[in-house]
C-alpha cells in the first residue's frame, strides 16, 4: 500500500487531469488511505469528476466528498 504522501500526490495529479485549473480550489487530506476532498467547484459535473478520479486510484480506502458546488454567478463576488 502507498504511503499517504504518495497517495496525496497521485490524487493531486488525477484532480488536475479531471478538473484542470479548477483543481487548485479542491483541498485533499489523506489519513491511512482515507481521502477527504473539500473546497468549491463551479458545477455538479466537476464534483462528480473529482470524486470519480479519486475512486479510480489504487489504495484509496474510503472517500469523504466535502466539495461544495457554487453557482458561477456567486463564484467571483468577494
């Protein structure tokens, strides 16, 4: 089984492939092979694609998907 650090790196790579630049808004935590995703994405498809990309990675024991979908209109209001 991969270390949490190696698994984290594999997940970051998979998220970049699935989400492109939007992957930088997704935080990843790995503890004993259990992955927690958090952050914001612009659409449901991005949330689904992120979770699917992580689930395909060998050695992921469990996934907690805490990604929030924000409406694009509200995404740039600060």
